[in-house]
C-alpha cells in the first residue's frame, strides 16, 4: 500500500472496515476453529464526530469464536485483552511504521505511562495473521 491511499480517522467505522478487510484476507486460509480470543482497544476523550459513548470513549475489537473472525467498532464488556489510552496521546504511535526511527524517550515514556493493558498479555501472541496489521493501518490513519 502506498502513502497516497485514503486516510481515515483512527478507530472510525471506515478505519475499522480497512482493518477488517486486511484481517479477513490474512485469515482466508487459516483454520480459526480452535481459537477463541477477543482483543479490544478503547480510547478516551475521542473526537465527537466519532460518536463516543456517554463517557467519551470509543473502541474497536477483534474477536475470534466458533471459527469466525469479527472486527468491529465497539467496546466489549470482558475481552481477553484490553488496551486503553487517551485518543490524542496514542495518535503519534498509531501513525508510525515499524520501520520508522524509534520514538524518542519522552514519547515512549508518555505512551508507557498512558496505555493501560488489562487481561491476558499473551492473548494474541500466537495470532501470526495479526502481525502486519499495525503497519498496514499506520499509512491509512488520520
């Protein structure tokens, strides 16, 4: 994907649709029947045009169950792993490619202190088909 592709607001319906298409392509030949996992990213102080909930939060999730993959906007009540952060704080990291120079220490520290991870840290560790998602989405994120 080139940098001339349309960018969408991070975690918007359009953004999640791009992520869904990518993950569906990656899992086309993968047997998901033995996998049961859910991963949710939740962002506070989200822009109003992204229709945050009454607490000002938005989210998107990946859930694999009964052999099928679900990638949608929303906040799951009890995912296996949830990562939460302020929307504006996480944007610089969202837009970075894994091949970009490392974040400076100050920014890395801000992210480390800001992202709250709850649940099983290894929930998605074996999902090889998720690995390329970040870079694919970085170039599509506003």
